[in-house]
C-alpha cells in the first residue's frame, strides 16, 4: 500500500510564530492556496481512503486536497491531532522564551524529554498517532492508496518511527505546509520512506518558509 502523509496548510499563527497545538485555528488565505495546489497535484492520483485530524486546518486541507468528487472517502481521527502545547498555546516563541526559557531550550535540544506545561510529550503524541495511522490503513490492499492529513509534530513522530530514529532527532528534518511524505509497504509495520517533505506543488526547491513555532 501507499500512504501519502501530508501536513496542513499555513495558518496566520504559523506565519506569526505563534504556538497552536490543539487550538482550532483555520487556514489562512496562503494556506488555502497551498491546499488547493496540493489538490491539483493529487487530482489524478487514485486515493482509496483519506483520514484527517479533526482540527479545522487539517480537515480543510484534506477537503481541498481531495476535491468534491472524493470527499465521501474522508473521515477524521482525533489520534492525529497536533501535540497539546498546554499553556504555550497562543503564545509567540519570543514570549515563551521569556516565560519558560529552560523548557523551550530543552524543546529545541532534547525534545524527547519535554512534557508541555499542562500538555503532552512527544511520546504521548506517538502513542495515539501510530494507532490512528494503523486504523486508517487497516484493510488496505497492496495497490491501495491512503491520504493522511495531520500536523507537524504528528508527522515527525510517525516518520521517526518509520525511519527507525529516536524522537531526540525530531528536528533533523522539516515538514513544510501541505508537504507530502510518501510511505510504501505491505502494512504499517513494514513501511519504507519513498519521499519526504515534498512541497514542490507550491514552493521552489530553495524557497521553503521556516516557521518559528513548534
């Protein structure tokens, strides 16, 4: 089977460097355009099933990526929601640097050791996101394709697992808005990474915007 693992499009909070977590922030006009570009790229790709995080930025991205003709294939799974940043949510990275500098430093240098204040750890995210991926892929055949639309931290923990690297290496790759990761294998426990962080549908090779909040 093939799994297209995508991230949602940009939001205003992404552009501002504001931590979103599980705050239900909609796509910005830029994010809507990115999701439509993803839809154009996937227009002729046969997709058998699609699952998205229920947060509106991911759900809307999935809707635009699928188009009206394929919406009936879309469901949601709360296991794919973004990491709960707790009391960081709604704050700029600069504000967190002032209020919680030690934890922010750890988040940047040892993310696997961090429990978000009144929120989650990366292990918590993995423990709910991996079963969600398995549920989404359950019953798919060798030639079937699954579209999953989730979030930055969710995609990263899933990819770390597939790549066989520890969560401490979370920051060694990026996940651009509406990026595509292509995974292939007979089942979720035997996946290869075929493509990673591919956003050529809206961004030139050296043009990726780096967001300041995750």
